[in-house]
C-alpha cells in the first residue's frame, strides 16, 4: 500500500469531508460527538462526518451549519458519495464516539447528548439501509478516529486505552 | 445573522470588564492558595467558531486538564478552567509540596486530581461571586468536575447549549500568569461561556441597551 503518498484529510467539528484511495480521513477529539464513516469499499470512496447534535429540528435558528446535525449531515454525506460514484447498495458504515465526558447528576437533557447522537445516527443509517459493520461508542473517553479506505479499517485512539482498529 | 455575530464593540468591551472583575477576584484567591502573587488578565473577548476554540488550547487532539462547571442561577452558562497537564503538575506541586505523582498519562494520581478539582472549585467560586456582586445577578456554580482528556472532547460539551442557536461562541478568556518560576510560566485559561439567553440579562443589568 502506498501509505506514504496518501494525504491526511482533517474533518473538523460539525464538518463533513470525502476521500478517495489512498487518502485517509481523520477527526480529532470526539466526546459526545459522533464520527460517522460511510464508504464503498470497491469504488474506494469514503466520507466522514463529525456530528455534534442529533436533530436539526431542535434548533432555534434555521440557517445554521447543516453538518452539525445527524439528520441533516448524513443525507448530504450519502447523496454526495452516490453522486461521486459510490453504489447505494454497497455502502457500509462505521461509527465511533457518543461518550459522556462529565457525569452531572442534573436532569439536563443536553448532558445525555452522546447517547442521543448515537441513536440519531443509527436511525438515519437504518432509513438508508446502510449496515454498521463496526462501532466503538459510549463510555467516558475522548476519541480520535482515522479511516483508511484502502484497508476499510477505522483506527480509534483514546487517551486511556491506546489505539485499536475496528 | 445570529445574535453573537451582531454584538457591538461596546457590548464586547462590557463583557471584557465582566471578565476582569471575575478574574481579579480569582487571582487573589489563587495567590492565597499558592502563597505567592499570581496575575490574571483578560486579553480579549473572542468570537470564535468551534474549531477555533479548540485551537486556542492547542488543537482538538491536545491532552488538557479541565475543570468544568455549570453556572446556575439567573444568567446560566458554562465555565472551564483549562491547564496543560504539565502546568497542572506544577500547580499541584506548589499546592501540596509533593513531587511524586503524574497527571500526564493515566492512571492519574488521585491526590493530584483532588487538589486540582479543589483549585477549580475555589477559582470558579471566587470568579463567580465577584461577577454576581458586580452585575447583581444570582450565579451559583455546580459541583466542578475534573477531566483529563482530549481538548475537543471536553470543550465541545460546553458548546452544546450554544450550538442550538449559533455556530459561534463568545469566549471571555482569562490568562493566568504565575511569576513564581520565570522559566516555567504557567498559562492557564478560564473560559466563560454564557448561555445565549444570558447575554440580554447581563447587558440589561449593566445598563447597556440591547441592539
């Protein structure tokens, strides 16, 4: 594999980026946010979203960044992949994140947002009939993830548990 | 345009003054805790997008020690006290006199974590009580929670309320200057992130007209 020539594409918070072989997608410091990779392994094309909130309908303003929400970001991710040559039936997903960084005893619903993000992501993927082949979700640690379309492995790094490929 | 992007310079200056009042009081508390003089200054009130906020502390991947607390009361919001693990160690050494611990990689020392949490508690308490007196608004800190993890993962938690109404955050930043050791100046950050609905209340109390 020509990893030396591969480019690292960084995905920010509430962001969405695409990569073709041999490039690698990375997003850093996922807490309650969820990183979603959707790819077509044969067409060698992948997209990564860094989702911050579950539902755009909860927003009090309409003109906000659509990449922030699971229900608006993922459809854009899927449509763009198909437009760029991915086949809908071949799409697979891997997800990571949705941690609860602080354990407040408060009843504030915002603090369970990690869990709600994961559920929202799964709902959208289910609607599009995209199988989730691997996931590393919940817990209380931040995660940095990296996805290589050549290996289709999602590398997950945490501060306390090191790295693993899923 | 969201509320945050339409703030006037006059309003931003007022927020900076709010930060100065709080941090002045917190500096006094910290000086007493460490038994030497510590300065704090509010260099700027910044309006940043989320990714820029992570860059302020060294990027989303950077390991930070952060005390997070929720401000409850009439003008709710979130507050962070952020140190690099190295700076956190220096602080704990000064506070406890102990050299035998690590907060740079897990497992983190329990005594050191407890000392840092208590420091966060004292600093946030004195910051908020000064603020509370100044703007005449009841503000109460929740129990502070300490976490050492990636900056992105921690700071994003404080942006959740805000992110429903804006893609930007107003950060009332405070830099701590510790002159004890000239070779290793400590540069801590205090981030005050009022909830969107709190700004009109703060401005109203300060006698500044809403736009």
